[in-house]
């Protein structure tokens, strides 16, 4: 629903490669969802390069929250998922809309990038670790059992051990469900490429591995909490050799259960009986 970006973060080439933020008109978005629904799609994901900037370039100006409200009102599909959104663009109106909705998936993906205030400032990010902590805590309270993912960059130029440890500490203390870990990679033409203090690749790799260990622990704990819960699973596939269906829950968990091919593209209630750190298994409830 949106392309381009106006933020010009120090590490990112996107604004130069894709240009300024541009939004699809709301009528165009709704028509696209109607078309998908007519072709049997049950879940739609709203995505963008800078999704939270949706509608700010339109006349009259609108917002992502207003767009989500329109989709919610029409109830064209049974599941609406919101793509990655900047932390400072997730407000109480959007969280409240998600909490009260029957179709919006309880799933947030927030690009943190660093848990160090000084690194965030060098990156040109527009929030602080304190703000991020408060947001995730509030989202977790308003959306119980929501999947809260985050992006994080390992080894940004000049990142000290203390700054890196600030990131580790913040993530360990927050109820995040998983991490997308990106080892810093210099992009010619960006501000970061010209910065001093680029770290050795071995150190960047080591820090990325430590972050992935945190991610593994967080995901295992999140999935483990689901045991005994009944989740609505949209079936995406069936393995005739094992007799297992696999699908995705609203809160972004891969679930396997005994079923049949006729269940594909149906949304079924599954009681979770076990997890292995990557996915869950269960039985029809």
C-alpha cells in the first residue's frame, strides 16, 4: 500500500533507490483486497517500505490507522495482518483498533535496530530505547499473546561493547517473540558508509550470533506459552505421507496437526499440545 521512504536513516539506501514516500489511494487498496477475497484469499497483509507513513502524501491526508479501519469495516477477509511499522508510528489508536478487532491479527513487527540511545542517534532513528520499552510493554498488555517481532542490526559503525550490551539487555527484558538479526553491511552512498569506526567482520558476526541466541530463547519461550491454548489456524498445506496439515495462526505461529487435504485454505481451531522452539503441534479442537 506504500513505497519509498523519507527517513534517510544512516545505514539505509532505500530513500535513494526508491524515492520519497508514495501511498496507494484507499479506494485502490480496498479494490485490491476485494479482488483477492473474490479469488479465495483469506488473509491479506498490508505492507510498505515505510508503512507508518501511509496516507501522509495523499490529499486529503489520511493514515494507516484510518486505512485499517476501512478494511475492518468492510470485513472482506477473515484475517488482516499489518506489516513492519516504525515504533514511533504505532499509537494507542492503532493498538486499540487491533485489540478490539475480530480480523486484525495480533502481530507486530517493529524495527528496533539498536537498544543503545547513542547508536540510535548515530543511525538517525527517531525514538529512544525508553520509548521502545514503553511501547512493547503497552502492546503486550493490550494484545495478550501477540507475536511481537523486532529487527536489530549488529555491529553498526562505532558500536562499543557497552552499546551492544545495552541492546542485549533491552531485548532480554522485553516480551518480544523473535528477532530478525542483520549484521551491519555498508551500503555505498549512505551516511554510515562514510562513518569512522567500522568494526571487523568477525566481531560483527560474533555479535549477530549473540543476538540470534537471544532470538532463539525468546521464540522458544513464546511458543512454549501457547501449550493448552486454542489457536485459529489458516491451513496452508497437507502432507499425504505424514497426514499432517500445516498452517499459520493469527499470532504468527506455524502449527501442524493431523488432518486432511480438504482443510487447505480453511481456518480451524487447533489446541496446542507441544512446541519445538520453531513451531507448534496440536489437535483439532
